[in-house]
């Protein structure tokens, strides 16, 4: 009788434990998105901005993750797919599909992608995110640590996908500027941000379109005509905005009369000097500049994330007093730099810092001009090469120029989600003996120990 009661109690207790476990599992499952994030940097915790954007999705959105699989990017690809899964957990309207890009040439052609990408598609609308742009090295990258901006860019793309807010940017041509055919990556990125682009031959059109939110003049090699300057001023006086990014021209001091006049309207002075930065001479060359940021809405987030542009053949700028606009320095060269005014000597690879003639560093390389009400009016930069297709992927070039265009366009749905810093991963390669040891310990050894313990307890209870 005593043994029977003992066995009955054990059975009841076992059933109770199993029942509690089942009920607890069902309860946790009913909580849906509930999870406890114990990672050091809250890798699986989304910001309130992202949660709101996810909640606001009312129609089906397909999120395609197209990756190129190799030993070097396995961990990074997994981080991307983990992030996308965090989004799909929180709204059944979001569906994730994974593809190996090398095996899907049709999809690559359809979306115009050549590297690992995330594609968000809703109806006939889609947005593309370059996966490589989500990762930037921390410091010199020697320890393998990196920043991950996936949440910010995925949430921004999700918001743009359903946004009805469209902006228009017109790119001036006719003066050997960088055309949209040389800025295809930038153009694609702008369109992903709901900014349409078109070119304008002002000497033929006569006026800047009234519906243009921003007029962009990128790297002109020849000066504006008097009639063009008048038309641009008319457009700007009627509420238009200006993005002027200078290009290197040998005789710019004598030939840029109207371009210099246009800059002077905002208190910016072109010093007609090319920046030489000795701080970069040992790595990229003295004509390259990795500038420091000033304090402004365009640069604050980039500075916190350490996303700096890489500029070459930059033109030195200074400012003069004026009352109509508030000027804010955006980027400047290092202390160990100077603006070379002897352009002829520079073209012969002859340059030396002449304190009496050259502009002494640090030197401003870009300004933002805002109205007295704090509204954006113009951005003037001393460099433009960093925007072209061959350079825009370097450093923080893409982020800097997109922030600039979004600011001028007064995009209301811009995001500021701090990137996550991840420690470097190390891949451990096992030899055959190590692999066999792990197999026998984990697959054979540990289960066998529990079996032995179970048999021992059963044997003891039989003797009671």
C-alpha cells in the first residue's frame, strides 16, 4: 500500500509539472511579441520609432533579403536576417523571404541590384537597401568591431514605402557639371527617399521650375551666364533652395564671377585655393581630406556615428558678415592643412605651405545657410567628386550627402536611430580531432550521464 501511494504521488507530481509547463508555454505564446533581450547592446530591442512604423503598416509588405553567401559575411548576413525577423514578428503584414543573390539573376535584374540587398515591396512600389551600407568599421577596424545602422535604414525605407510626401530636385546642366548619368547611385538613393530628380538646361528653359524643392549645381566647370544667375536668383527669392557643390577648375579665380556672386548672396567666399592636408598624406595623399564636422542638424547624427566623408580636390571657403541668413560651418579640414593658392604649381606636383599666401588650416569646406526663422535655404560645399558613382560608397560620403539633400528638402519623416556597436566576431576553425571530441562530449557523453543517473535513481527507488 505504501509503495502504491508513493508511486501514485510521483505520477500525480509528474503530471502536474508537465501540465504547468504546457500552460506556461501556451501563456508565453499568447503574448505574441514578448521576449526578454539579454544581449549587451540590446540587439533585439527595437526603438519606439520603429515599433510605431511597424504598427502603422496596414497592407502586405514583402521584405526580400538577397545575400551573397561566403565565409566572410556569414555573421553579417545573419545579423541582417535576425533584424528583419524582429520586424516580421510584430506585424503579420510583414513577410520575409530569403534568397541567394547569385542564384536569382531575375530578381537582381528586376530591382537593379548587384550586391547583397534588402528589398521592401508593397504593390508596385519598392525600396532597396544596400546591405553593405548598414555596416561601418569602428575606429580603424583592427579589432573587428563595427556599427550597424540596419534598424534606422529599414524603418526609414518602410516609412518611405507608404509615404505620400514627394520632393523634387532639379540638377543644373550646361556647364560641364556632374550629370545624373555620373550620379546614378545618388539618384537611386534619392528616389528611395521619395525625392524625384531631373536635369535642367537653364539657358534653354529660361526659368527654374516653380515646383522644384531644390536646385542642385554639382561640380560646374564653367561659369553661369548673367541671364542664368538672374533666373536662379528669381527662383531662390520665391522660396526655392540651393545646393551648390564646387568642382576644381584651374582658372576658377578669373572665370567664376557669377558662381562667386551667387555664393556671396549667402555670405560664403570662395578662396580659390585647393586644400592640402598633411594629416592624410601618409594614407591617401595630401589632396584628400577627411574633415571634421561642425554642429548642425545635417552633421550631428553623423558625427555621433563617426561617419565622415572622404573628399579630394576640395576648395577652401570662408565667410563674411551678412544679416539675411544664419551661416553654420558643416565641415572643416584639420589643423595640419592649408589652402594652396598656387594652382599652377600644384598642377606640377609642387606645393608648400606659404603662410603669407596660402589659407591656413583648419579651413571651412562647407556651409549651411538657414533663414532667420531656422528654415533651410542653401548648402554650399567646396567639393563634389565624392558624390559620383566611383566615390560615393567611401566612408560616410553617401550618408553625408543624403542628409544634406533631405535637410534641404525638409523631409519630415527623417529618422535618428542610434546605430548599434557590435564587437568583432572570430571564426574558430576546428580540426577533425577537435570536432570528434565535441561530438562525443555533447551528443554522446552528456546524454549518457543523464541516462546513468536516471537508472541509478530507479534502482534505488526499487529497493525502498
